């Protein structure tokens, strides 16, 4: 029976007085209020909160870490773990672990890292409505045997011991200083007019495209002596003394160039005189200003000034086994090789 018809009918019954009918109506309304208030409410849902508690057991290629879910926000946690990258904002589409469901604390292990690499890690939780991330934590792996080095941009380099020095086996690809500031935020020299075309190959990680080989970034001299450092942590742009020590170890300037050059004419123009690469330095013909004499010359800066306008550099040529010093204008763009800060002990 419709309750409202029933109540209305009460007023038409002569056998029940009006006051009694009002009491019945009030009792009925009160019962409706009580019934509604006792109905189970849907819990309020919020964004889950997850945090990285600690990073433990960092080695040269791995680490262990512990995370906790501070709040599940009244959501069902269907997956949790950590993600990491050399990128400052790691996400699941990069590298990640999966530690199962539930809101209990969880441990994660990260493997396959590069020695002395700077990485960023953060925990995540996934619910039926999406993924939430915790705060990003930066860490650096240990040096290990020192065979690989990674710079701020995530470029990975092999290392090479020559005499009492340790060199990187490639020219610097850095587009940022160690503190994350871009090396070239805007054009500042005549050299930069050619910079954008060459940088296109770096940004798209293109090498040996249609016979065009990317040999690393080239820098004006002011960039390699900047205290923010274009080399990886623990390394520096080679000084003139570093170059002289290398050249002397390889038998002097007349033959050292050949011992440093990549063999063959895949990158060097013929005849590539004296090229043996017996040092492992693997010098490539980068030219200067990123387009001039590519394939013919390799030019490098030293971090040593000559005067207010010029600085000391070195070059190797396709038709000679020598390496030759030059005094170049500081606004010229040339390659940079990085040397480890501390020389290894002589054996």
C-alpha cells in the first residue's frame, strides 16, 4: 500500500482522532529518517600515496630498495613496484619492477645498471583507475671496474687505460653540464650556425645515416672549461699536459696520430696514412664546427689557454701519422675527450 495514501486516509477515518493521526505520521517520518541514515555509505576514495623508504646495497650495476604504501586511498592495489631511468622522471614505460598486489611494504631489486651511472628511481602503485607515483630519488652506482661511464644525458662510454691515464674511447656527446643545465640554450657564436643540423643526428640517436657519421658534440672553448663540467662525474676535459703525456707514451707526435686513428677508410678519407689504432683511442675525423673537414681531420680542444683569444688544441689528418698542436680561436667548435681525474698507479 502506498504510504502516503495510507497517511492521507488517516485523516478521513472518523474512528481515529486527529491528534493520534499526527503521532502516527511523525513516527512514520522518523522511521524513514532512521532507515536512510543507517544505509551504508560508499567510502570516499582518494589518490594513493607511496614512498621510497630506503636504497640499500648499491653496487656498480645493481641496488636493492624498500618502499611502502602510506595510504591506499580506499582503492584496491593491483600492482606495485619501482621504475627507474637516467631520465629525471621515470615512468612504467621505461624500466620497472613488479612486486604484486596488496598494500604491504615491498622490496625491489634493480639490475643491469651502468657503473658510475646517475639514475632516478621512484615507487608506483596501480589501481583499477590508474597508476600513481611517489617522489623521485637520485642515486649513483659505484665505479666497479671502471669499464663503462655514463654522463648526465645518459650517454654510455667505454673507457681505456693508456699508460698511467684513463680516457673515454669516444668524444663527448654531452648536451648538458653535470648540474643539468643545457650547454647550448641559445646560439652564442658563429660556430652555432651549423650546430642545429648536427645536433639533429644526436637527438635522434642517428649514426652512420647515409654515410654521415656522428662523431660527438663539438664545443666552443668556454664550454669545456666551465666549472659545471661537460664530462661525466669524476672526469675532466683533457688539458694540454694530458695530451702531451698521451702522445709521449705513444712514441711521440710523429707516430702517435696513426696509433690513435681508427683503421680503414670507412670514416677516414683515403689513404688514412699510418692508421693502426693500436692505442685503442679510435679517433674519428670529426672536423670542426661540426661540418668543416669531416672525414679529413680530427680536431680536439685542450683545456689550456694560449692567450685571451686563442687556446691550445690538437689535430690528426687523413694523410699523415702525426698529431699536431694548433692555436685555435676560442669560438671555434671542436671535439672534446674526457680523462679520468685521478691517474692510475703505474704498474
